C-alpha cells in the first residue's frame, strides 16, 4: 500500500493529475505506469517502489532544507509576504533581509526570529526545520526584484538564501488602452511564407510583412496577424512547421529579405552571384512555383547571406555597431542559439544526424568543454548565425514600423506556439526546464480515437519555478517584440497540458498541472511592459473556470464562427459573443470559408482515407449542407442577408455578409483570413497529416498588392464597415 502511496504522492507533488474526464464525460483514472513515466521524465526515478520513495524524500527535503524557494509571484494588491525556512535555532536568532528593486532602490531590515510567525515545520535527518512568514513593509512597484535573507546567531550568519520577487499587475493591457476609442479593430491574418511579391525569393519575407501591413491598413485594418515566426532549423529547411520550432525565443531566418539588406551594396561577390544567369533562372522558378520549395529557397538565400556577412563583418559603421549592440542585448540566449545552429549544421550535414540527442555525447550538454571548444574553433560560423538573427530582428522591426506608419493602431499580431521541438535549440539550452521523456498532445476524442501526439517537448512545472520562469519570460518578450498583440496557442496549457510518455508501448497520457496564477501574472506584467495585447487560443474542451480566469486577467478569448453553436447546433447570435474576445470565421487549421461551404475539406479527408466507415462521407457532406442552412438562418434573423438568400453558391456578397455577421459581435478584434479575401479553397494546414498534404507550403494566388482589388476583399471590407456598430 505504501509503495503505491509514495508514487501517488510524488506524482501529485509534480503536478500529474490523478484522473481526467474525456470528451464523452467518462472519468479516466491515471495508472501507476503512466505516473512513473511522467515523474521520471521530470527527473525523478520511480522505476521501483524504493526509487519512488527516495525521489519523494529528495523532493520534500529540497523544499525544506533551502531557506527560500527560487521565486515568489505576487499581484499588485497582495501583501508582500514570503515564507522562509530555517533549521532549528535558539530564541536569540534573528534575520536580516535585503530587497533590491529591479531599477535600483534597495530596502533592508532586521527582525528577531521569534517575532515572525511559524507556519510549518518538518524534520529531516533529526534536524527540525521551521517555516516562518516575513511581511515586508514596502509596497513594491511592478517588476522583477531580488530578495536576500540571512539567519544570524550571535553575530554569525548560519543560513542564507535569495529569491526573485515578481510583482505583477492584475490584468493585461486592454484594447481600449492600446488602440483608443472603443478599442475595436479588425485585421487580416496571413501566413508569411504564403505571400507573393515581385521581390521575394520564393517565400514571403519580412519585407513582405511590411508591404502586407500597408495594404491591409489601406483597407482599414488595424492589425496584421502573422503565423509563428519562431526559429526553425537553418540546416534542415524542409522542417517547415511554424508550430514545431527549434526555439520560440528567436526568429526564422529563412524569412530574411536578402535583396532588402543594406549590406548587399557592400558585397560585390554576393551581387555577382545574384546576377548570374543560373541564379536568376532558379530564382524565377521558386517565385513562380505554386508551393514554397523550402530547400530551394534556402539554397538560394544561404550562399548569398554568407557572402554578405563576410563583407559586413569587415566593415565598420553604424550597422556593425547595431549588430554589436544586439549581441549585448540578447546576451547568453543568443550565444546558445547560435552555437546550437552551428553544431546542428555540423552534425546534420556531416553525419546525417538530426536531433541533438543523437550528437556525440560530449556535445549534448551546452556547458561542456567540447561545446566551448567547438564555439571557439567555429567562432566565425557562430557569429554568422548571430548576424542572421540580428538582420531578421532588424527587418521585422522595420516592417512593424511600416505598419504603424500606415495607421495601424495595433500593428503585428504574432503567434506563440504551445511548445518547442524536443530536438531543437531551446530543448538543448534549457534541459532542466524542457522535458525530454514526454510529448505534448491531446487525449482521445471522436476525431482521434488514439489521441494526438504533437511531437513537442513540454515545459516542466517544477523546472519553470526552479528557474524563476526565465525560459517562459524570454519566450514572451521575444514574441511581444515588434508586436501589438500575441496569440498564445493552446492557452489551456497555462492551467494544464496533456503529456504522453515518449517510450514505446506506454499506457497512455495524463494532464500535468502548471502554476497558472504565476504564469498569468507574468503574462500581465510583460503585456503592459511591452504594450502588447494577449489573446488566448481557447478552442476545444476548456477546464471549468478557465475562461473566467482569463477574462479577469485581460486575456482575450478566441472565438471561431464554425464552433460558436447552441445546443441545437444553430449558430449563436452576434450579441452572445463575449466582449473580451477575438472573433474569426476560420483559422489556419480549419477549412477556408470557400472550402467549408463547398465541403472541400471533407472530400480531401476522404481522399486521404479518413472516412473508412460506409456512408461516413455522405453523412459528413449532408451535415455540412445542414450547417450552411443553419448559418444562413441565423444571418437572415439578424438581417445581414435578405430572407431569400440561398446556400447554393458562396458569392462575394455572401462572403462579405458572413464577415459582417461577425462585425456585429461584441468582440474586440475581428480577424479575416487572407485566403478568404482571395477565394482560396485549400486551408494552410490539415491537422493529422504530415507528408500526405502540402501543409505550410501553399502560396496565395495573387501578389500582396493584388489583395485589396479582389472582389471578395472589397465585399468583406464593405460589409465590415457597414455592419460594425449595428449589433
């Protein structure tokens, strides 16, 4: 009995939830095998009852033997109270505390230990430890502060500790505060890679982002939504999913606008290569191709970027100074990212090895001598990857400036993926925080009877707290940079996330709880510091009480027309949408409006063998036709279409009216997918497929400056202008 109790207690302390309710309402108990798998993934051996007991002891012992836990996250209205632990001492003991504010002010004080209330005690190895509560008299400003405490006995320091004290606002920046007026805005959502222009090299780039923002602003949009811009793998451009990043804290350098680099003028070798007949022929081919050929694009860009860098690093001037300043600002995380990219290139091309877990063992630890030696011997290559990050950041900043100069009150709306790839730079750099023995996914449901494994590495709740949330904070700051809003993918991960053991033949996954209150407060602090709105992608099954908590924190909900239904499957009226939300017809993972209307997505899935049951295809198509009628019924009731409107054809007027329907909602932001503005039938990504479908590769059928002239775009804009404010 005790053996199982130790494992249960260990799992509980590490956040493994003992059960969950599936989509059908069934209670799923988590078995001991899954608990063992997940606690071991977090670094606590539990293969035997003895190991579980020892791990539990070590976890509890660590909590009591140290004076302070690494971080305290407080709300602005909270009393500044911290608990600290000391070994049993005499009544003559006292403490000295020093609090250093983030921006310079220092406070200190002394108190007898006997004046501080005891809030708990525990004994380890015959030593009794007591926990006391210290209330600091100062009201602290928002920020990241540092607290140090010393236990003194007879003028000697016998115990000491330090911790971060993070003080955060109660809620995020609001649309009213950012955009002014009623805070309402509409925007255009684009997949950056899909943009066509006469200057890009077969893939949308940061220059195109600025051009697209200007075109959208000209139509009246206040925001341009972008797919995740996270760093991927320069040595493996065919790993192209923006939601499976190497590092959420840095940028995808394949999006660099090479022709737009000012350093190009100083590199005759690069210009000569670009002007060659062979290069121009390959460039024309990738531009005209209907799909992005990531490998061919990289083969064009990387040699030119290398030549430009070679010239740029030898030239003094403002750009060189800006690069040096960027290196200092980004500091150690940039070094780790660049060393990883250089190592990945070395082993990927040299030995065909992909993930860092397959590198020679000496290189798997970023702090090892082998890594330091490699970085020194390949300093030029490491600096090249740092320079790529610099020019990517510089171009994104310039694009954001173009958006604001064109009149966008919000500007760019960036997307933060739920996690990093386990074989990427973030996982290599932060192995105490990013878990290797489990993957992120979702439990079984009607669409995925075996559940989903997204192949991403979860953050360790314990590792986050032990590192004072450093990795989480860096990801937020990186994605709020040059943006007026971010969308947090699968925002339920702030409360819990479904983990699936990595080992073969595992017995299923479980939800793991996260320190939601701390994470939400940090998001609010960074939101206000960076003047950035926050939207939480809360589609699907949401834990009870989660959405109200997000609303209190000022995180906007994410509402998609297809899913906003009543019990009778009818589409809810615009006035029933929550005010604190972003609304949209569809997303990158769902059918375009044209594809949904025509049932194209259903037929594509049928071609891929996803409807194996007899009659399933016909049933789905019949249900889709009924959905069209349900939507039209709601639209007729609201009055955005004439009562005689039929569902046979999706005309430009009807496309506009559907968006006008959403413009009548109380939502603060209305996003229009650019695919719907140009009549695309295929969606950017078809979940559940990898190589069977050209995900993340489709280009738009027109160039950026052709979007505003599309009859569909004009009908959508006119309907939004006409209907907003009528709801």
